[in-house]
C-alpha cells in the first residue's frame, strides 16, 4: 500500500516565486516534483554549497567564459617553464612576457584595481597562494621554485606600469611583496 505523501506549505518572495515558476515550466515537472528534486540535490551536494566562495566562482566563470584563460595541468606548466629556461632564445620569451604583463597592467589600471586586487586576481589563476601578512605585506606561496621568475617578472611589470611601488624579495618557493608608500 502506497504511503500518503506529507503535505507542506511554503511561502516564497516574488523573486523566488518567479524562479520557481520558470524552473517548473522549463523542466516540465510539477511543483511537488521540483521541490523533491531540489531538496534531494541539495542534500546530496550540501558540502559543495557550504564551501562555495561566490566571488571566486564568478571570477573563474568570467575568466574561462571569455576564452582568455585556460585550465592547465601543473606538470605541463612546470614543463613549459623548464623548457623555456633551456631554450637558446629564451630572452625573446621573457621580452614577450613583459609585454603581455604590461597589457595586463593596462587592464587592471582601467578597472582601478589596487595592488591587493591585482594579487587576488592573479591568485585565481593559480599562479600562487596569497597570504596577507599586514596592510602592505603579502607572501605568495608558489609551491614550486620554477615559476618564481615568471611570477616575479609579471608582478614587476604590472605594478611598474600601474605606478605602484613594490619591493619583491625571493625565498625558496615564495615571493614576499611589500607595497611601498
């Protein structure tokens, strides 16, 4: 014998009610089925929802959707950088890297980004893990020593072109940045 379903009454604000109607129509299912599926999905993926950093997800979505960024395996990244350092015309690569970094500086400058915003944006590119140690001091954890020259060159060019004075010190797999007055 089938169990009688439990009835629940809910109140939705205007925005949520419209979202509810639109989803129900789009999926072609009943209100009850939509609520059951949404609750099951949320229950199954609750940990994902609790750990979501909306700003970070938005930034990733923005960077990937316009096609200006890619997802690259770290082993390939290290391989490319290691190869570049052994290439006979590596100087040309570093000159081009400086030009690209200067172009990035122009974009950051147009958007009125400050030094910390630039660092946070580049952290999203997975170039480093950013740790703020004071109002003017940041540590960039690179994970590997190999990308240090790439990241340092990029930051020097970006900050210079933006007119932001910085002092960058190297550690084994870290860069320490102090924003100067």
